[in-house]
C-alpha cells in the first residue's frame, strides 16, 4: 500500500518548514527540522521497499 502522493507530502513539508523558520528557540527549531527529515526518510524507505516488491 503506497503512502500519500509525493507532491502532497512535499507541500505539507514546505508548510511545516515555513512554520519552523519562525521558531526563535534554536533547539526547538532543530528538533522540528530533525522530525521533518525523519518523516521524509521514512517515506523514502517505504517507497524503496515498495519498489523492491514489498
């Protein structure tokens, strides 16, 4: 079962990234960036698994 459409996911992440930019707390901003990157890595790993046949 494939995940959400890549374009939709990228638009969501762009929106989240814009919100992160306004966070004045550097540690909070870094954690949010890490969380966003982790979501993207998980999405890409699922895509690789799907391409390899499951």
